[in-house]
C-alpha cells in the first residue's frame, strides 16, 4: 500500500490513533493544567498529607505556647464567713481561697483546678489568693490569715509586724498559747478542760468557757 493510501486511512496521524497535534486526551484529562492531578487518588493523598502537616504544626505550637487559660478575668469574692474567696465562672459560687488547687473540683465547672492556675503553685496562683509569711520561702492562702490558726508555723499570719489581725472573736480566748496550733488566741471550747493551753493558765482559772 502506498503512502497516499495510508494518509487516506489515517489522515494527519499515525497508526496508534494519536493526532498530529499531540497525544489523544483520555477521559478526565480534558482541560488539565500543569498543577492538576492526573489521578483522583493522588489528589486525595496530597490533601491528607497537607491536613496532617497542619495538625502537626498546631500540636507543636500548643506544646510551645501551652494551652490558653481557662480562667480569664478570674475575680475575688467574699465568702459567707467573710473570708477571701474565688468567684467561679457561674458568677454565683464563691469558694474559699484555700479550696483552689487542692485537688478537688469545687466550682461547678471545675475551674478552681484549672491547669493554668495550678501548674506552678504558688507562682501560678492569682495574687489575691496568696499571702506571705514572715519567712519569704513560706506562703499560705489569703483566707488563712487571721483565722486563729498558726498556718505559717511562726504565727506571722496571726501576729504583727507581718500581719495585723483584729482582737480575738467571741469564740476565742486571748492568751499566749502553749499549743503550736494556736498563737495568741485559743478556742473557748478548750477552757476549763483541766488541760493547760495558755502559758499563764488563764484557760483554766479565768476563761469562762464557751
């Protein structure tokens, strides 16, 4: 068969069916630009890899910067016993300061045990929750000042010059205590129990009891 006959059978092309202008387009490749995926599976794989890369970057960022605080705008409040408290997110519950970061969820939503508050106590605590003792290395919760108890261990949370507290309340007897737990006041329930709690024995001879 001559060349002229071949051109009549396969005009402007070869025996593979490819046109002179180029290879015949396959289904799904019409209008495919230089950045188009030739296969749907390849496009899906690339998308999944991109998504995983973004997730990894987010986790690294969180690890570096830490999780955002869950206690924005935390506020002080006054408890029913007239002590310093921590206002929960419900704006109704006022819990005692010493109940913050004690391992027990006291607020309805547990924000008193939030990681941003408790990760490095006392440095991570809000300033209104902390009181300092005579020893700079010691601290107590602010509602433990002037509560009659020797929380600091040296009575600096109950006595001047570190702390100025009001006189003993009605349920207390003023005397220099011999009991480490107390300072200059003892509970009146200890009066007249035939045990010395005051260095001057006034709890047994002068205190009228509760």
